[in-house]
């Protein structure tokens, strides 16, 4: 696993921990089930389309849990003073 992939996994674990403090254990458990989606979100992966296991895991995550996780993850670079500009 390359440094970039390790950083991404670390970021996901950090976000799950932050969400756990807000939503108890249900949300982190739901998010941990998204590990089956990893092959579809790692940059450079040959798998471009998620399989049914990934889609089912995503659908099982509570809407508020998922939205809060995305919101928290999107604020981390600013909070960590890490300038980030993402292209299309």
C-alpha cells in the first residue's frame, strides 16, 4: 500500500472517529461497512463502477450519518491548515 493510500485510509479512520463522537456507535458501524467500496474509490483503481455489495452498504448508511461524515471530511483540510484545491 502506497503512502497516498495509507493517508486516505488514515483520513477515513479519523472521520469515522469524529463522527462516532457525534452519533454514537451506529454511524461508525455503518461507515465501517463501506470498506467493501474501497476498491472503487482509491485513485488509480481499475474498478471504476461499484459492485452490488458496495451499493448495498452505501444504502444501509443513515442519511444524516453519511451527510455529516462528508461535511466533516470536507472541513478537515481547512482545520488542519492544509491547502487543498481539487479539480474536476
